[in-house]
C-alpha cells in the first residue's frame, strides 16, 4: 500500500510539473532529469526498495563558473601622487653634488711635520734625458709644476705622499685644460716616497700635457681628496 502511494505521488508531481503555468518550460533532457530526481527522492523512503535511482547531481547543483574580477582603475588622486613622486625623484637625480671644502695643501696631504708648497711652473716640448726622455704629442706641450717638500721636524723623516692618492687637475677659468702624465721623473709627486733629512727639502714635480697654444694666465692646480680641495694658482 505504501509503495502505491509513493508511485501515485510521483505521477501527480510529474503531471503538475508538465501542466503548471507557473513552472518554466523544460527541455526533454531537463524533464527527464527532474523525473529521475523526484523518483529517487521518493523511493529512498521505501524500506522494501533497497536501491536508489542514479542521476546526474551536477545538473541540479552545477559548478559555478568563476568570474574574473575587473582590474581597478587608478583614481586621479593616485595618478597625481605618482606624478609628484616621479617629479621629486627626477629633481633628486638632477641634484648637484655637495660643494668641496677649500683647504690648504698641508690639509690635503696631512703629514705631520711635512710642508708641501708649489714654487713654480714651466712649458716645455720635452723633458728628461737618455732613458727618461719624454716628448710631447704633436700640437701639445708639457706643463711642469714644481713643488718643494720640506721636513720641518728636528729629525730625519720618511715622507710618503704616494699613499695619499689625491686627484690632480689643471684648470683655467674653472675648466680642465690638461692631461696628467705618469712619468718616472725623479721626484714625481704621484709616487713620492722618500727619506728627507731634518730641516731639509726635496723637489717634487707634476707633469701635464696641454695644448701648445695654452697661456699660463689664470691657470691653477686643484688637488682633491675626501671632499676637500686645495686650489693653487700657478707661478
């Protein structure tokens, strides 16, 4: 009797599904799936029916299709902030290097008891003799700068100026006008490392190659080290 009631209920449900005006029209496949579902739901309560109907559950519980979130559009405020940041960055990139501190030659070399002084300069086509002979390039001359390195202490002293390694530049009206040469001339200031007796002095030189027509007027030597610079006019 219970089984007949279940079957009657299924038939009634199918009839109502097909005829109800409030239920949307179903295709043959959808109608078949719905029938399978109703039959399975009703038959599972029948103790004498051991097997439920198999049907495609994915039709009744479809997997949702993932949606792609839209890419956020930057607001005008964020654009202006980025523009300000880039502007400030470009300004920082174009910022000038800090000015060098002008000091004396003694402050540049910083050797206690040793005084370094520029004494003179001269223009020459060549310098040295025998194996130390050096000729200037075509259209060029050598500008030789002479220094006096004095041991002002009361005892002999080893004076090492080579290890300080400052930068030497020849300037005229603020612009570089020469190329520093590396020579084996006696007393070459770039490699000066010698013993000087108490109270005595030794000569040191720097050699620059310059244009042949260069005038020594307004020419100076700039010696730079660790943010400090000593600028000395040529004599």
